[in-house]
């Protein structure tokens, strides 16, 4: 019975992939945390961040909270998902161009 699971990935390969994906996740979490902690630090340390007015009388801090953080969250989510998918695809076996599982001889150098 074919359950669709590729049995050629060794436990060591899966473990290495897991460790790499964990490093990617921790790295993106650090970037996320720096951005989230940096936002209130800007409001505390820079007067112009909340006192100056830009478009329609809105401060840079308000614009960042209203629009910038959402764009940042979307970008970091897309980047993390893309990198994680690429790492998993490169490190674990998958279907080749013909639909067959890649052999070591077929893999690109």
C-alpha cells in the first residue's frame, strides 16, 4: 500500500532539517521581537515620533501602528514561509522534474 510518504529520507536528514528550520524560526522571531520592542522605544526616546505631524495630521508613530506594522507582519510572514519551504525542499527528498523521487545521481551539484 502506497501511503504517499517518501521513505528515503533518513532520520539524520530529517533531524538536520528540523534543526535548520528551528534556527530559521528563531531568527525571524528575533527580528519580530526587535520590531515590536523597538516601536514603543521610539515613542519613549524620540519626541518627534509622536509630536510631529505628517499626512492628515497623523504622527509617524500612528502611521506606523496603523499601516506599517501590518505591512511588516505580512512581509516577515511571507519571508519566513518562503525560506522554510525552500529549506525543506532542498534538504529533504521530493519529486523531481519527472515526478519521480530524486536520486543522489540526479541531484544538482
